[in-house]
C-alpha cells in the first residue's frame, strides 16, 4: 500500500485505532520493521515480500494495514515547504561531507544536510511509533532502537553478487556497478557513524542478519513476520520452545 502525501496525516491518525491487542487485553507495542542493507543485497525485494505477505489480513490483526516506506520517505521530506532538497539525493540516500554540504547550500541553495536529516529522522520515528510500517534504510535500526514493537533486519550478500545485481538492475558495466555499490555503502555507513557513532556492519544493531545470497526474499519475509508476532505476543525474553508452532501466519 502506497500512501499519497496528503493521506499521511490520515494514516497516522487512524493507525492507532487498528492496533493488535495483546493477550489479556489492552494495546501492546505497535509492530514495525526496519531494514538495513548493503547496496545490492535486495532490500526492496525483501520489503515488497514482507508487504505482500501482509495483504489480505484483517485490519484489526497484527498484519492488517501495513505500509512500505522507502523512496516514499524521500518524497515526504521533499514535500516540507521549509526545506529545499534534492529529491534524487534523498532517494539515493546520498550523504555529503561537511565541505560538500556547504557547497550545496551556497551554490544550489539547498537546505543544510543537518536540517534535512533532522526532519527525516522525525518522520521515521513518527511512522515507527504509529506502527505497521516497513522502513527501508535511513538508519532506521539506530533511530528507533527504543521504540518497542520493532524488528530490525540487516541484509548482506557477497560483493560479486551485489555488483552483479546492480549491473542487471541498472544496466551498468561492472566497473560502474562496483562504484555505485561502494558509493552507496559509504553513504549509508556515514549516516550511521555521524549521527549515532556506530558501525553499520555491527550485527549487534540488528535482531536478524540475513544473507540474501543463500536465503530467498520470500523465506526471509515469512520468517521475519513470524518473529514480529512472537515478539509482540511473548516479548523479547525467552519464549517456550513451541511458540513458533502456535504462530498463525502461514508460510506462503
């Protein structure tokens, strides 16, 4: 489900009305998923698979009414009249050095990167707090760490595989694809390092790290959604061994 900008407020206002109830009554944490990924590791494919598996679920259940925010996040930030931004730069998750940021502000008249990132972070935290969203990139795991109900994924694959995927997807030469992979990885790592002082490759930032070279997007999505339900129903502590057997979400 893709939300037009004008529907975002309505989405946030109504999301709280369809929260899953925890056993015993009352509203529990609101579920959401963040996806961090190496360039070419298949983040969008996994996000789409996750969204597909929630389709058809009743709105009042855990998996009813989910939305995907990837390039949509860039559009939401760009719609802010107080900011002048490069939509392409936001969509590509570009991250400028201090000097590059100053040059962009002086020559292109763009808003300072810190102001843009600050607004982006507010949007991400708001969406995660309302729940039932899949957030791709934008340091989501670090940014929402203390918002309950989330499952934080990291997607990886070997460099040759990632370069090959970028070649196919964008019709690039091997050299150009390798450069794009390196640039995107560098920008994403810089965002996390600059604002959270963490290494984006640190597995301790995530709940599940998936190798998309050996595990399909469909299996990753099905297993991750089962983890979401288990966390919501039983918390992050040790669960009974049979908990997975009691999860209703089918593998399809």
